[in-house]
């Protein structure tokens, strides 16, 4: 009797990135995908690694039949190591277009290190999103209107639906929402927990939302 040994299929290596969804809170349609690198951040943002990762994320997105723009979330602890030229060239090498990719930067790092990275990305034609810090250190005036297209906030579970009313909530979050709306920024809730939470956030002035609620529609 001939015995043919069983050779298990090799396990696939985990992807170097994860892609989450962000949906329009008013109509429920997919608005964007957010790419988050896995592994050691400084290695992930080396030029060749970043270009491969962005290409892989773009192809994985398209293979699912999705055409909404992508946002690359950049961890705050690598801001100081990055140059706008290298980010721009890696994105172009990966086949990304300026309409199809944004860069999401950390407000705390911009407040401490200065806005040079955001300014240089905008000068090269890329949209920049701002991942908000709870202490809200940056003002939203004409400068913010010129630099940022989106504000990403970790909204509380018990959000007040009257946050963005001029005569409503006067908390730091309420004031920030009013300022962001006045600057014309898209306002995104980082995590939306349920349909009811999405409805409340939309009333409060948020435009988009991510997290479990948004990603359920991708499964």
C-alpha cells in the first residue's frame, strides 16, 4: 500500500495592515477606509515597506469592490521621523492618487513639534486629517481651514445630541465641534457603538463614524 503523506497548507502570513471602515452617519453609506499599519511603527514607515503596504491595502480594498478613499493613520510616535517627500513618493509608487488617499496626523504631535509635516503634505496636494487630542490644543481658524480636511474625535458613549448647537453644550468637546464645523472640516467619530449612538452623533454634528458599527457593513 502506498502512503501519501499529508502536507498541511502553510498558514498565510498576517497582513501588514488592517483596514477599518468609516460611514456617513446620515445615510449609512461607506465614506472612507482607514489603514492602520501593524507591527513596529518605524519599520512600517520605512519607504519600501510603506509603499508595499499602501499598495497591498489599496488592492485589498479594490478586490472587495470598494472605491471609497483611504486614509493612512500615522502613529504619533513616528511623526518626527517622517518627511512629506518620502510619504508622498511612497503613496505615488503604491498607485495612490491624491483624491484616493489622505494622511491622518496626531494633534498632540503637531502641537508639540509644529505643523511642518501637515503643511508640506498639503503643499504636495494631499488631504490631511487631524486625529484630535482630548485637550484640544490647536485652534481652528483660517490656518486649520487651509491645512486640514477632517477632524477625527473619540466621541463619548453618552454623547449629548445638542453638542454642536450654538446655545448648547459649552464643554471642550462642544466648543471644538462648533469650531470644526465653522472651519468646514468633516467631523468623524473614531468609534461608533450602535445604531442609536450613530443617530445621536449625527444630531450632535458628526458627519462620519468608524468602529464596530461601521465595520459591520463590510462583513
